[in-house]
C-alpha cells in the first residue's frame, strides 16, 4: 500500500488492537516502557510496527433512572 492512499484505507488494511491501562497517565509511559512492551510482543511472535499513547479523560458513569438529579 502506497503512502499516497487515503488514511481511512490504510486504517482498514492495517490490523490494530486497542489496549487500555487504567490507573496510569499518558505521561507515565516513557520510551523505556514502550521499548519493553515492544520486546515482550516480539518474544510472543507479535511484531508491532508502532505503539501510540492516547490520553483519555477519566470515565465517569452516567446516572440514569429515578436517581438522576
């Protein structure tokens, strides 16, 4: 697949899986930790071309039903 193809087509063609780590901030994930994650995946025969760290807002459950203010 060439670099000239639209991004949406690239996302469809490249397999991806999401992992979430609760209890740590994106700032806690440094290059050393990312290198360790790459190494473990390599040992398992799961070569990874890149890992992205995406900070997310904390999850706050919505209240529903009669208890809702």
